[in-house]
C-alpha cells in the first residue's frame, strides 16, 4: 500500500461519552434549511467532548451569547419535524450546565 | 499512459437562467466547445453535476445531456462530488484519454441552482453534508464554514477584515468578466458590514449558488497539435479525500485532501510552485481560499489571508487567483464550477483572457474542492 493510502485515523468505533465538553467554535445560523426555519436564529457549535472527540451540535437554552471555552452538557431535544404529518426527529443538543 | 490536452472550451454566462433548463444550458456549452475544437463528435461524454436530483428533480442526467447536445448514442455517465464534481469529471476524462480507452471526450459541468429558492434550496443543498452527524443538527455549508473561520480567527489571532482581500480581488476580476454573475466591485470596508448568513460568514464572504454550464474537450496531446493551433496540455493531476464531517477531522484547520492532491499534481507535472503563474481555487468561502493556499504550500500555516491582504493575488501580482472572479463573483454553478475553472485557465494559457489576462501565463493550477475539503482534485495546465 502506498504512503498516500495508509489510513490517517483509526477506524470509526462505538464509544461511550459522559456528555460533557466545551465549545471550541460556534455560529448563529440565519439561513436555515426547510424543517429548521422556525428555530432561526439558532446556534451551531463544535463541541470538544471531555474524552477528546469533537461533535457538531446545536447549543440550546441560551440566555446570552455563547463563547469559546464555555462548558456544556448534552441534552435530548427535538431536532426537526419532517412536515406536519412527518416524523419527529429527536437527538442531542448541548446546553450550559444547569447548577 | 498518453499525454492529454484540451482542444475546445465552452461556457454559458453564470447567473439565474429562469428561462433555461439543465438541458438547455448543457447543450449550449457543449455546442460552443465542439465549435471551438472544430469537431462535430466525440467518443464519450462525462457530465459533472451536484444537485440535479435534489434541486432540479433530475438524475440520470448524462443521456439527457448527450441527447440535447447532439451526441445521442455516445458512451456517457455522470460524476458527483459536490463542489468538486467538475474536478472529478475532468480527472475521469483525463484517465479515459490517457489510458487509451477513448481518443476524444467531452467533459461537461452543469447546474441549475435556481430551480429552487429559499429554505427549500438550502435544504436540498445539505444533502452533500454528513446527514447523520451534521445536517440533522441544522448544519448548512456556510454554517460549517463559519465554524472553521471563527476557529481560525481565534487560533491565529486574525480579525474579520483580514479576509476581505479575497472578496475584493474576486469582484475586481469578475467585474471584467462578461460571464460573471455579480460584476459589482466590493469596496474596502464593506466586507465587515455585510449581512451575516452564519457569522462570521456574511453575504460578501460566501459564493452565490448559480446556474451555468461549461465544457472542455480532451484528446491526446499528439492529436491535439494537428487539430487546433493552441492546445493546452494537462501535465499533472492529483486527487484525495478527507472526512465528510468537519467534527471528524483531527486537525481542523488543515485541508489534508487539498495538500495531498496538490503534492501529487506537482509531482506528476514535475514542476515547482514558483513556476505556477495563476491559480483557480475553490473560494466558496474566504476561509476555504485561505486554508487552500496554506495546504497547497503557497502560504505558511495560519497566513493564507496575508496573500490577499498584501496584494499578492491580483491579476498583475505574483500569484493571481480567481482571475475571472472565482466562485465569489463569477458565481458557483456547483457541479459545473470545476469545469469553469478549466475553461478560464485555458483562456489564460491561450492568451485569450482579454481584460482578465495574466501576462505571460504559461502554467496554471486549478483546484476543485468538495464541501470544506472532503474531496480535492488538482490539475496543472500548461501551454
């Protein structure tokens, strides 16, 4: 196998996470896809989990602008509804820890 | 392997063609390219398109394009690699001719973004993102670019205004290109005040999706010399891939696919970076332009923006980029964009660039990048 085709990262594996981490980048989405317009403006972020893995996720329950370095924890939320009679898609979002 | 050259080019104006369909735009570009090459048939047709199925409700596009381009019966297939579809199709065409499978092929890119508007188009466009890990979160390509850009600004201590040079340059060049979508100039200072799409990515940062078609005809370098006065040789090519999801990258601010494809292309062309007279890169966002220049080895890590700020990328500068306006001003007919780059590089190398001509252009690099670096195709063209 040539140098160019050596796998650059380990294969994808299932891992368990504590669900906590910190914001390493964020943006406020103002032009949203169909199915997400009613959430505009919403904050999308890159979160570095404490185990090292990065995830792309919305930051929810914000009472002020987010900042890089903010600690966040995972919560389960509705992500989108696929039309009035469509499926409701649930998934993870992150919020600042509730103390 | 046989050497390959471009003997014909064609392009439609880039913009919103409400009165024309995918097939009309494609037929127009194909006819122009055949006429330019002085031939009336080819052995195969490769079609580059990104969003025919989702935006234009049309897949199985290749035979449709062949039919309307007057090439019914020809071997044909379509290639999809999001924004890099054009570069991927060009590579497939080069391989077809270099291998001896065919002697002449038409490589055509076409997109019809205006078949949808508003949030429906935004939704249709997210199919090129990682559906399970990013798009489901409400991510869009501009939003992911914004995540990269903010991280870049924080890690390297760079202000928003540092990126404006890319957009100013693109529009200065596009203003002189009759085929460009937005021919307005961007004044210094306006970039930082533009409305945000996903901060810090603004309207003056992200390239506009557009309609358009472009085509090139490839044949062997040996035959090319007998057919046209100014064939343009494809002297090197390289291709690579990276994760689709941004969050899966171990080095967020380094475009590995761009790096590898550039290295391969330079090696195969047996040239150094100093010999390159102009670059058509994928400036879908200013951050992608900066990161591409870094990964391609034209700027140090964290300093790609400096080339735009210190005037190194203008038509009369050391390293002209986006010489006909790039994606930002010429417009981004997504699947066709990589072929527009090839057409524009050929115009430069023929000395037919008109008001956009780079003086004494001998070698051009074109780089077609899908998404935010998930695929990259780099080609080196020479007189």
